[in-house]
C-alpha cells in the first residue's frame, strides 16, 4: 500500500448512473491510500451526487466554460489525475495540468466488434472493475462493498407523503431512460405493471410524467402512484430504498437501486448486460429478449429502432415470478450475485 499522501483529482462529467458507478474508486482510494485527498470533478448539474459522498473531500464543478474550470483546477496543484471519463475534454484537462494521470479503458474497439458483428469481444468484467484498474498502481484493491449512495436526511421521503394504498409496501418502477430504445413502450409498461399486480410507484423525471399518467389511467390509483417529476433525485432514491423491490430500465436509477442493495429486475432493449453496466453487487434478474440476433444495436441506445420493429421491447417476455411479494417478504438487503 502506498504510504506517501497524494492529492487526487477524479473526473467523470456525466451522467447519473456513470457517476454512481465510480463511487467504489472514491471510497477505495480514500480508505486505502493513507492521507489521500480526493477531489471529484463533474458537471454542475450532478452536484447532488457528489456533495453528500463522505469519501470526497471537495467537489469541483463544470459550469460550461472549460478554460475557467482548468484555471480553477490549476490552483489546486494536484499530484495525480484519475480520468474516469476519457474524452476530449478530459484529455485537454490532463494536457494543460501536466501532472501524472491514469485513464480508464473505454474498450471502444471491443464494443464496436460486439455491437457491429455480435462477436464475444467484451471481457467478463463490470465497468466498476475497469474504473478501479486506474488506481491499482497506488495499491488500491476492490473492497467488494459495491456502490455508494448517501441520501441526506432532508430528502428522505416520509411514508405519509404517499397515497394510503402505497404506504405499507410497494414496488418501485423507474420508467425513464436516456434513449427510447432503452425503454418499454407505454403500452408494454402498462402490461408489466399489470403483471406485477402490486402497488407500484413510478419514478422518473418531468419528461416521464405523461407516460406515468397514461399508466395510472390504464390501471387505476389503487395500483399506480405516478411520482415522476414530483421528487428530486435524492427523494427518488429514498423511495427506491423503501421499496420491496425495483424494476428499472437501463438507466441511472437502476444503479442507485444497486447502491442501495435492492433486488433489481433490470429491463434491457437495445443494450445488453454484456456491455458491463448491469446492477453491481446486488441481486438482480435481467429481463431481455435474448434470441434476437440484432441485439445489441448500440452501446448507448437510439431514439428509435434502426430496423423499425423494436422487437427487443415489443416482444420482451415477462416470464418472472415475484415470489418475494407472494410470501410477504420485506425489502431484501442481501448482497448476492446476479440471477440470470
């Protein structure tokens, strides 16, 4: 283990899920390198994810002007840069600060082969483990504790804020997604909630409110509480924490649920778990249309299906059995491996 203290700058500009997936790097670096001072740089819009993390000594935020950010970073006199984004902007930062740096391997070539030709080119390695390789030279190892997400007390949702139908136990369903091909069509979301047949709290941003209302109208208030757009990110995390289990598309709330050690039913369309961003260190079941030969069609998703049929979501089988709800079990906190 390294004995000389160091001042580290970790960089990951976006997005919610990706930043949550970097939290083991912050924790392991802070706990395993004596005297390490850890700063984390991201976009201002993601400050919520940084300011409550106990392993970050200082958050530094990009407000739009990269030159202003670099001038601010220069005043800190870092010993090392840990680049967890590895794009043009972070390359410019590394060049202009001129201090030793380590960058994570994005595996762009392997991803291209996997997406374009469906070759088994992706290593059986979660992106968290690839992030952690950047700090291995400092004697840092994976502590196996998974992801971190701290919910400030002021953002904890009280049970009384929920409808009476959802106060005892509920399933959380994160219906959002950055790209449409990573989300079920609304009609299939309705079908999924009908299959769950248990009080469901829908989570998402303001952009998901209309879809949530359509689901609520189709199934009724006794089953559906549309929380989309009504709560901030930390409050949505609080609802995930209180849920009996979580359904989620491949999106940021899925990784927050994993950080909270919830059992996750993860829903996959144009992307696949083999890209290395499945729920980390928590129990999960992947719902995907495996026989489709066109999957994955993208490493991040599209606005619409390139082939027009969208079979990955339109024909996704809902062949799960919610035994946890049938036997009346409470929220699971066990840290186990994936169920496939």
